[in-house]
């Protein structure tokens, strides 16, 4: 991978980390937990980290919010990422589910599950990137 490829992977990772940090902050925000927005950032963190993985193996990054699609694509290059399908399935709807009026907000337990799933995806992909196990 050339230097611009390394920079792009780093940028995806940075954005994923920011989204996960935002989800954590919003989940415990002073004056009330912002659960709907925190849930969205959980999905975004996982999506961006999976896209970092695809950049690392130098394949086209699809324009999708469907984490199941992204995990399946990543698993073609690192089979163990296929184990993240349950987390991907849990998080995928959060890209849009709570973003509009009339649908309410997740409860605290749902958000805790989303945070856990996002943390699992982010940390597993980060570890594989750090170990050099995701490369073309």
C-alpha cells in the first residue's frame, strides 16, 4: 500500500474512534442521556472501522451503511471477521432507525448492547490492523 493508502486507513480509523467516543459521551451526557444520537454514533463507529479494514486490503469501499454487507466483504480477506456478523446485524438499523421524528429512542439496555457491539467491531478490526493481519 502506498502512503496515501496508509493515510486513508488512518483517517477512517480516526473517524471511527471519534464516533465511538461521541457515542460514549452522549450515552452519559450530563442533564440526560442522548440515547438516539448515541445509537447512531455506535453504528457509524463500526461502519467506519470496517471501511478502514477494506482500505487496508486495498479493495473498493462500497457506499453502504449495511454493516452485514461490510463484514461479509471484510471476511473474504480475514475469515475471523465473519464472527462479527451478529454485532453488524444489531447495529445496521441504527444508521437510520432513530434519526427521524416519531420513532422514539432506544432504551438504556438497547444502547448498552449497541455500545458493546460497536466496541467489539472497532477493537477487533483495530487489533487486526495493528497486527498487520489486514493487508493486500
